């Protein structure tokens, strides 16, 4: 059965669960009855294993999938350097050695107005050409660290496919409903949802229901993790349920294209883009089984837990997914959200407190207002409070929250902000600091109106 052409992508089917060993067949009876690699696969398909971890990684963390496809992936022309069709300005950075070319590191508290590549570039760019790196740490070659990218594009990828050998992509749309076609099937990812597309998996990104995206442009943020994979955080004393529930993660059902047309496959490898040609669709997987599968998650399904007595809990309570380092409790990236919720704590300063964190905090606003900032942190905007740099509520927020009558209060119906929190110091790019032209030069002033209040 060839892939059904979804009209608005809202009618796609999914498999629910996190980290499951999924099985999906576009043609019933395709998967081998025994083992993974029979002498002859049903319908004359090719069996191919895609590994997400070393073969020898302990079973609990081992990830791989078997796909059964019309042609083996290896049937393609030689790799060549890829030149972006849209722009001559390379905005993708993957080497974050402090103060090396393309980098402008600073401990300064930073905030950006809603980001954009500029109207013309965004109109001409597709997802691959519309990537711009904001910050990062570490190195894809030794598989440790992360990069944070902005994306802005108005073109569908058409017969261009992309895979990343440097890391996994956690994609956070702000505007534009994404239809992500993957080797495993299709994912509809509108704003307020996220998608994770792991290292090595091919995908193409289109915009659906374009009239809902201002100017028809899709914009958002990506956390690219060079190490490991995202997992659900431990729940400890919270118990067996809560935060992001495993059953709410959705993976695609197998669907395939049987075509012999010309495709370009772009590969990000050591931060550089390469490409090859092939004369068949990369989305020709008729059936798959395994636990290395992309997924999406609806952020509004997050079960928000907070204080019902006193004090403001640390934001780790809002962790959706974590990509761990080798040090227990310490992450390459914690993906944290600030979703609509009730505040009821008594005798408590309720907004985020003043603090100095030994982690780096990159935040983005998806919709509405964020409760630590009365103004200036706009949907599509971002902030970075790097390792040890002091930050907290702006003067307006502090003054209001210190005097507020503490009734039960709903925060941010319709609002959604997120944080990529990392154990690594984040080096910002020249594009983020200079070329984007969106950095707020007077952000530091939001705290300057805080009066000395002590009566001592
Ligand atoms: O800085 C921020 O706004 C993020 C944040 C939120 C919070 O509720 C507590 C600590 C923290 O770093
Ligand atoms: Fe913070």
C-alpha cells in the first residue's frame, strides 16, 4: 500500500509509548516470522539494521531498528560537498572551542527579540538551508556536547532528504505546522508539540496548513545532542506516573513510497554538509521493528507538578526529557517546559527566584508570557543565562509578586516557554550575537530598577 497523501496531516496514525520495541507494517505479513534477517524477506524486500547505540551497549540502553525496504540505502552516488541553494552565508556551526572563528562567547545575560533569518532568506530556504546555530559546547567527533539552532524557512524540502551523523535533533516549533516524513513514517508536529529525530535517520520537513503560519514561514528551535539519546527523567518519590507520561509519546506507523525519481540526500557530518543523489525515494520502508524510532510529543499533555504548600520548586520538576552525561543527575540537555499551571504556594515568592546556576540555561518562548519576565521575552524570542551568570525576575515582576495577594492563581493559559539546560558552558555564535541583529542590547537593564529595600 503506497503512502496515503495526508491532506492536513491531522489524520495520521501513531504508535504510543516511549522506548518501546515497536512493530509496524504498511503491508501486513511483511515482518519476518523468526529473527530479523531471513534468507529471503517477504515481497523481496531488503533487510537493513539502523543502530542508535554501539552493539555492545547494556541492554537497557541499547537502541536499534530493523527496516524492510524496497532498495538498500547504500545504493547512491558518491558523497559531494553540499552547497545551500538559498544563501551563501553559512550559519551552521559545530565547533565550539571558545573564541574560535564563528564563535563569540560571553558570560553576559543575553536575550533575543523574535529570531528570523530575514524575510528573503526564509522565503527561499527549506529546513536544511534555514538552520542557524545560536550556541553550543563540545564536539560531535567525540560524541559529547550539544548545539542549539534556530530554524526559519518557507519552502518544503521536496525530494531532498536529510540525516545527521553529528547528533539527535529535538525540534521545538514556534510557528508553522511541520509534517516530518521519516523512514519510519510521518509525524505531524505543530507548535506546542516537539519531535525527536535521532542520529542517522533520514527525514524531510514540509509545512502543512500553511495559512496558520504567519507569512507561511516555519520558525523554531532545535537542541542537537552529540551524546546519547533523550530519555524520560527518573520520577523518584513522585512515583510511577507523572510529568511526561510514556504513553503520550507517538511514533509513526510504517508507510512507503515506491518511486524511481531523483532524490538528493544531505548528510551533516562533522558539522559540514555533504550530499549524494539516488534514483529512488529514501522513504521506501514497508515495515519496521525496533526501538530506534523517531517520535513526537504534545506539550499540553505534560502533567505539571508543583508546590502545594510553600516555596518555588526548582525547574527540574518540569523536565520532559533528559539526555544524560555519564555523571548521574547531570545532563547534556534537560528539556524543560513552563506550561500552564496553578500556583497555590503560601507565603512564597511565586515567580522564578534570583539565582546563579552552575548549569547553562537557554530558554525560548513558544507562546504567551513567561512568569519571570513582565515584558521583553516574546514568542519566538530566546534568552541565555550562561553558567554562573546571575539572573531572575525583572524589576516589575519582583515588585508585583512581592506585594501580590496570594490567592490560587493560574499561570499562563495559552502560554508555553521551554528551557534547554546544560551542564556545559554554551559558546554563542557570531550569528547569534552580531549577525542576527536581534540581540537586545539593554537586557541587563531589566534588573537595574530593583531598589535596596532593607530596613537595616
Ligand atoms: O531562569 C529561569 O527563568 C528558569 C528557571 C525557572 C524557575 O522556575 C526556577 C529556576 C530557573 O532557572
Ligand atoms: Fe534560571
